[in-house]
C-alpha cells in the first residue's frame, strides 16, 4: 500500500493509480474536462491541477491529477489559492473559446469565475480530444482524427468528409463534455458527422435498435465470441427471453445444463 | 577505402592520413555552407575549379563547411597563411590565383574591414574569430565534409578508437558526467546523468537519438555542424551508443536542411564502409547503426516526446511522461536523446580529457554536474549587428564581448543607432536589456535573467526595435507552432496574440497588462510541455524590462522603437534635407515630392511607412514621429 495525503487526510492508494483516481475513489471532486476512466489520461485540458508536496516534488509544484501517479509520502492539496487562480484562468480561456457552454458556465459559477476578460470566440468545441480518443481506444473504429495545429486544431473525420469508418455508435457525442457533436435520430436512421446510417430492427419485435449494421460488424470483429443474435435483439425482448428462461427453470421444464447450451 | 578490422588498425589509418597531410601545403578553402552558397559561393568554387584546371595548377582546392562569418560570404581562406578574403566574386578568382597564390601578394580590397576602417589579413586576427574558442567548429573550414579522409587526417575517429580500446562504457559515462557537459539543445540537462539512467534502464533494444530538428528562428548552428563536420556527430553518437549499450540510432533532421541531410547521408555511408557503423564495429562486440528520419518542419517536434511520436509515425504531439524517456522512450524502450551540438562535443571530451574540458566555462562541476556550465557554446548572432554569423565562445563570456567584440557593434551606429536588447533562447527565450551586457552568460545566468540558453539563438536589437512588437512577433510564431494539445499554451497564446495585436495598433488598455501577466503566469506553470511552459517568456521579459514601452503605446500612442506602423509618421526635416531627390526616387508608392535642391515632402495618404526613405537618406533628414508629436 502507498500512503498519500489529500488535503491533509491520509489515504491508502493502490500502486500505479493516479491521484485523480485515488481522489475520486475517496469522494473528492477534482474538476476535469478531458478525463474518462475508460481512456488513457491525456493531460490536455489542465483543469485538474493540484498542488503536490513531498515525494521529491519541487516546491509549490502544480501538476495535473490525471497524469500524476501516486508515490509514497506524497501530499496533494486540491484547493490552494494557486490552484484556484490558475484553474480559473484556464477556465476563462476555455470560456473565451466556447462562450455559450452550459457546462463551462456551471463550472464558472462553482469556482467563482466572474468575468471573461479575453476576446470571445465563436467555437463550440473545447478541443479536449475525448471524441478521437474514445473512437480509437474503446470503439476501435478510428473514424475521427485530430487535424491542424495550435489554435487551428480541430477534431473531425479526416478531410471533414462523412467518415467512412464511422459505425454510428455515437460514443463521441456521448463522451463530449460540452455536448457539441450533433446526432440526429429518427425511427429509421442515425445521422452523425454528416453521414446517415440505417438503424437495425429487433429481430423479434421489430422495434428500432440503437445499432447499425456497421456497428454490429465492428463489434464482432473485435470480439470473436459475439454472435449477431447477441446484438440484434432489443432490451425488452432480451429481458423477456431471460425471464422466460428463468420461469422454465423454476417450473422445472428445463435444466441448468440446457440453459448453458 | 577498406573496412577497418580493429581499433588499433583505425589508429594506424588515422596516423597514415595525418602523415599524408602537409600542413604547409598551399590550400584554397572556399566555404560551402548554406550561408555562403546563398551569397554565391558555388560560382566562386566553380570558377576556381575551372581556372585551376586551365592553369594546370596543383594547388589544392577545398570546399569546406561553414566558417561562421556568414555576413561576409562567400568566404575564401588561403592556407597555410590563413589569409581571409570576404565577399569574393567569381571575377576575383584570377586575381587571387595570380597575386596571392602566385606572388604571395595580399589583395587589400578583399580583406575584411571593420567599421573603424582597419583591415585584417589573417582569419585568426579578424575580431569575429579572434575572441572565439572553437572546439566543435575546430575543423570547419579545414576539411571537406564530404571526405572521411579529411576528418581522419585531423585525428577524427581517434576518440572512438581510444574509447573502444581502453575505456569501459561505465567509465565513458563517468567522464561525460564529470566533464559537466550539459544539453546544448536548450534544456541544459547534464548529458552524463541522462546517459547513466538510460544505461541502467531495463529493456532492449536501447535507442539513441540525435535531435537535429533545429527550429528556432535565426538559429543555424546545428545545420552548420552537420554540413561542415558530419562525422563529429556520428563519432559522438557511436561513443554514446557504446557507453549506453544502444544498438540503434536515429538522427531526426528537418527536411528543410537539404545540404545537411546530403552530407550526413554521405558521411553515414562512408562510416559504414569503414566498419565504423554496423555489426561488430571495428571487430568489437559493439554493434550500432544510424537511420535518418526527416522531420516535416513542426517546431514542437523538437520537443523530445513529440519527436519520438513523430519517429514512430504518429502525430507530433508531446505525450505524458509517465516515466522518463531514458526508461520508456521510443517504442517504449530505453532511449537517450541529445542535440547535434551535444553529440559533437563528445569526441573532443574523450580525446582531450575531462580536465581540459572543465578548464573552460563557469562554476564547479567536480561534485555536481549542475554546478556550472562547461565547455563552449555556439551562438548564432543575428539582428542589428555588424557581423552576423556563428560564434563559438567559452561559457561565461559576456554578451558585450559577443555583440561588440565579435559582432563588431550595432549596425548603422554612425546614423545614431544604439544597443537596446538582445533576445536569446529562441522564441521562448527572453530579451535582456543593456544593464546586463556584462553578465557572464551560461545556462543558469540566462535563466536567472528571465531568458534561457535555448539552442543559442542571439538576436541583437537596436533602439529602432519596438519591444512590444518583438513580443507580438514571437507570440505569433509560437501560436502557429503550438501543437494545440493543452489549453494554457493554445488558448493562452491566442489571447496574448489578440491583446498584443491591439497594443501595437494603439488600441491597448491598461487592464491588458494585468491580463497578459495572468495568462503568462498560468501558462508558465500549467502547460503540458516545455514549449508552453516557456511560451510566455517573450511577454514576461519585455514586460519586466520594457514596461514603459507598453505603457507608452497604451497611454500616448507612442512607439519608442518607431516601428509600429499605425503609430508612426515619416517626415522630412527642413533643416537637413538637401533636395537630393534620392528618397523620392526610391519611394515605392511615389509618396514623396519635391524639386531638386529644395525640401521634399511626404504625402501621408500615400505613405505606407516602409522606411525606405530613412534607409537611403544620407543626410539624416528623415524623422519618424510617434505619439503626441505625430
């Protein structure tokens, strides 16, 4: 066990975990915009700044909790005046970039940021890169990419064309912290990144699924034990099936061995 | 040439070439560095070749690497006397051959003449060279970089033979640590410490990288080393590979350096042929080869982790340093990365020893490699100075010595131009004002002054330089070159650029300075990589030393440097104008009118404030007004 203090309280940390993970596990809140537990930490938004002492840290050292691995004897302070000053400047920069985001506005209220002194832009994306990373690391479609450099950085499908490799899983839209990726759903289709996909229908009841042919194919290539029938049945029908099986079991109509098959 | 079978055999080969080189032989060396080529050295070289052929002369003609004195190119040096001819044209070739080579006569008009009209005959007496201490550049100007024989004849690869014969890898690292050699790419991290952690790290294969992605505006020392003496870099890397236990090396070189690339490729080929690279180098257990990786010109790819991402074929963005590069670098393996100049320092250290190296420079590194700055540093001296070029100086020399002794002082001082500041360390460096001219410069002192060593760029600024405009220029450069990953660097630079853009137009507000300082302070502690962490330096150092200039722009609409086009007005003074009509003839927009021998007048509507009239006027009659007087 590794011993780390957060805001003075001694906590037991697991080897290899980050300060952000440790803090979250113990109920501390550290604001962040580019972190997700299922992705590798990227350290891009810099909102999760903390002050570190001990364990060979330089004096008054500020760093991001998401990229800081715990070390024996480390002391972490979450809300020092330094932390809050720089965090607010970063938030101010983001709010100048994306002026009308409810998420950022709420954060500003929470952390007492009152005034945006910087020239306001008219963008919607805060350039955290979560969309590209989830598409790459979790979904495996690799349909999105970072383009350009510096202030010109954008996260888009390559060449800004409807992405060939997209499967309309909509993970990018789900993970986006400022909800700036539009998704249009009708009973028959999902439209995202300028491309329209047909929705699959439940093979039992015909209800529209949150699934496309492309998404199903991708999932099956990524996991060899998956079969189409595991995916193309709606929640209601699967639940019905499970319930039915359980009822038959209880009634003694089938045995456990048969369920296994 | 034949493959060499052992370190001893290499020593014999070196001896043979050294003996064959006659130091008293008449040699004409023509600089073939990029700077001299740009001013016409290729045609001078061609003219020498054809004329020598015509005359059936046995005089040796040598196309060398950069001599450093780029301002005065094309440069020609006649050995063994060391007579330096500058700004040589093809039509001077016959005269040089007839008079100097034929009769030992010096052609005065081709000699270097300083501002005080003194002429200098020998290269080593020219003030630009006289105050330098050349270790890395020692052979530039004496060897043909395309011939390994020339390098061998100067004792090249002798250090490698010595190391392979007598020095254990650990001992090599110990020597590098004791020498106090610190990273010349700007970080100033002790090379030996880095080598040791890479040697001690678990994992195989180990890699070493030469960072040749020189990207600072105005810095070109790495290019000149690779162009002028590529084998010194290769020898340093082989010694490093032996010490660290690396089997594979990369040179990450920018594609905009075609000549350096060519010479390096050629040198690698020659080294392989001799058995200095490849499997079982010189018959020993050490195997090592070098691959060239061309960079696409992104400034951020000079940052070590972004550079490695780029070699791996990924987008060049810095990555999280979970573990040090020495432990997990390229493809997750132990990697050591050093800059061109650092690698080129290794052979002389191995050859001449630690005591010799530590006798040059500042501080005491005997117990602590951070304790000082040892050896020399090459600076590229550019800007408003008479002699621009590359100077290699011992650490601890003063800026005054570089700018005034070697640089020959401020350009156009006869027109009243004076020194204002020197900008060091590339775009993320800072501006150092006059009061620190006599401070000794080394890694720590420059940091203390709010600037940094960086890769050694040194831009001299005169009183006609607006410091707000300087900050704006560098911030805009960095804004373009920021990778865009982290918020403080990307958005901080965007905001700074907007604010500075307003101030130079006279639309600044007092609050802007507070905002600039807030942005700078956050960028300096919260950015992801060193590019962002140092990106605010141009703003911070100009605000620290030249705050009044910011205030004058804001309060009075006055630009002290008379540079901000929206805040200035060119006029011609009645007192000094002789009516020579020169300005009227040179004005690109025909904004100046006036009869011969009578006062000329500038039409402010047509004037684009380019400054040509001021440049050409011989009577100091053009005045630039700014602020209330405008």
